[in-house]
C-alpha cells in the first residue's frame, strides 16, 4: 500500500506521544537538551515519516501481541532515527545495522559515540553494527522482525544482493520483514530518469522474489514492480496519497515473510 494523505487517529496520537517524526523544535530545546528534544530529533526526515513510523510500530506491536513477548528487531539503515529507541524503550532488543558513510549507495553519517550517548539518554540500549548486512555477522534466525524504514531505495545493487542473500536467513521461521520504500515521483516509471542523488525506484516484486520472501500485507496495485502497478493509476490517485516534503516521494508500505 501507499501511505494515504489522511492518517488514522491512532497514528496522530502515536506521533504526539513520541514527538515524531521531528522531535521537539522550539526555543526551550536549545536549553533543555537531548532528552527534552526526544528520540526523533536527530535524523533529518521526509514528511512521509509521519505515517511510516506509526505504521511500522503498529505492525511490530501486532507481531509482539501474537508472540506474547518482546521481540528481537534488526533494523537496516536506522542511522540516528528515533524509532529504534522508541522500540527499545518498550523492551524489544533492537540491532541497528548501518554502515553509515561507508555505504555503497546513499549513506548518512552514524557516529557511534553519539549513538551510544543517545541510547543512554533515552534509557534505550540499541546495538549499533556499523557494517553492511553481509558483514554484520548476524546468526541464522536471530530476528523476529527485519525492519527497514525508507532505506531500501538508497541501496546500491550490491546491497540489494546482500538483502536478497540474508533477509530470509536472519529472520525466524515465523518472523516478518517490515519495509517502507520510497516511490520517487521524478524517476522511472514516472520519467525517463533511473537514478538520482537519493537512489532509485526499486522493483519490489523482484526484490522479494530474490530474497525468497512472499508478500503478506500490501497492495500490489501500489507496489512498484508488480504487474498490477501502473504509473497512470498512481498519478490518477495522487490526491489521496501522502506526498513527501521537502522531497516529492510516496511511501510504499508492506510486510513479507519467508516463502513456505
């Protein structure tokens, strides 16, 4: 599915509670420090995160309820984004796999000392592994949830190949993969341009097939790469979608699992 323009009431409430997706930004924030600013104040975000964060949290919480225990969550490209600490504070074990500026695609600086300091500030221990997924040394079946929020579209081809090789391996047999993937309105299939400074429009059907994952939640009509998807349908429905600001992108949201 693509994030709609109108958020559910519970998403508004979640954003207010967590000060997501931008943290507190007022005159007091300069004087009261990181704790006052909140965990979402340290990563620049596109406007679509106002939907992506509570949607991903809701999907994770539903999986937690079904398992009856806190989860082990591996987040790809978590950088200094706040969702990792929001999840850790609820008792989940969170592992952030992010090579930072060493990424082969588009990367953002992830200072390990700063990351540790924020984990202490929010009382939310998150393990940072500053490597790619292939080099992270994650054991088979370590994760209940593999999470990536607006990360996959930044991957270089080698990173996509690593995702395909390791995604199904590191999740438990009953685990899930929760993804939000930007759909750039200025790239193919909406224009003749394939890549820009932020990445590319990923063929989601191929990505899941290569990773031996099957779609369990998501509308193929709104997921790039599926035969049901057409750019004409997306543009015709554009008024109903949440369009990112400052960059014009839509947020494709889906859940997958290992192929049976």
